[in-house]
């Protein structure tokens, strides 16, 4: 049995997509994605949040085209690719390492969770990112209900 290097993250873009081109004109997209985790503290009952930032590099030409056309700062995405660490030298000659999610090849995925327009399809009105966490999806309209916001750690049966 062989090992598997596969990572899936969901999050929001922290900046607009940066597109560079190789010498032969192929696009390379760079993204910064924030994935936030929220929970309620057992002792204080206070709502807590922790955000992890991911560097994402897209080498797949088709996915680069989609990212360039439709993604912008704040877009909600699901990304699936491989974790890779690369070594490089800074201007002082010191070795540096970057760990990235790389989308390349047939198994790479980029799914726009809020649609190509950048707006959530089921939202009745414009909301900023900070109010998104408190928004509950309408149930029974083809959207999956989000029960995780209604549960705190004490009500989970395992």
C-alpha cells in the first residue's frame, strides 16, 4: 500500500488572486486562504476563533483561468491538492522554507462555495464577512443545514 499526500481545505481568500506567467506563457496562480475555526469555551461560554493561513499555488491551467476570472478577496472556496515544501534563499542568502498546498494534475480541485459571482446564492441581502458566522442558511431550499453553530462541545454525544 502506498502513502497518500492529499489535503482539502475550505476558507476565504485573504487577497485577490496573483497570476504570474512562466517563460512559455503558462499561468501560475498564488492564493492566500484563511480557514477559521470557531468554538464555545467550556469554562467561560465565550465564543473563540482561531484562523490558519494557507499558501496555495495553482499550476493547472484550467483552474488558473477560473481563479483569475472569478475569485477575489473574500471568496469562499474549497481547495484540494497536495502539500509540498520548497526550499529557497532570501536576499541575504539564508535558506528559507515554504509549505504550500499545490493544485496540479487531474486530482486537483477548486470549488467556489459562493458561486461565480462571489455572492452566496441563498443570502437574502448583502452581509459583510463578520456577520456571516451568525447567519443560518434557510432549511429546505436545497442547502445543507448547518447544525454545528447550534451545538457546543457539551452536547456532542461522543
